[in-house]
């Protein structure tokens, strides 16, 4: 059976919120989504505004960019980067089909 691996996908809602942040703050840097060791489940997401590096995958829509570094890319195959605005707070979230478990805060996961 052939398994197709795809880069992460960014939702329109996430791109829209990133554009709103840039308009409100004047900071139009791309959003970096990275995976680092640590957290309560083994890995954790690092999500921040950052400058693009030479080995980054750049996902772009209407001039707004999301970056994923080469080391994090295998951990984020087929993932969805979204923006959630709920009663508990507003934040960028990663829906990762590769994660076998995650913690309650949603920023830490295991594979």
C-alpha cells in the first residue's frame, strides 16, 4: 500500500488571522510552526512570528506566509495548521494525524 505524505496545510482562517495580526501590529513576519523535543508528551509545538530561513518550507496565501523548518517537516506531514477562537482562548493550533497522543493543552504530543 502506497502512503502519500503531504506537507502541512494551512486553513484560510489561519491565514486570515495572521493577516489581521500584521494589520493590527505592523509586524508582517511569517508565522513559524516548529516541533521541538520536550513538553509533557515528548514533543511540543513552537509557534511564533519569525524570519524565513534558507531551508524553510514556505506556505503562502495572499502575501501571508507560514514557515516550517526542514527538521520539523517530517513531524508535520499531512497536518493542518488552523486558528481557534474559543471561550478558553484564541490561538493557532495544529491538527496532527501523526500524533499518537497529546496533552490537554494541545501544545505537546507524542508519536
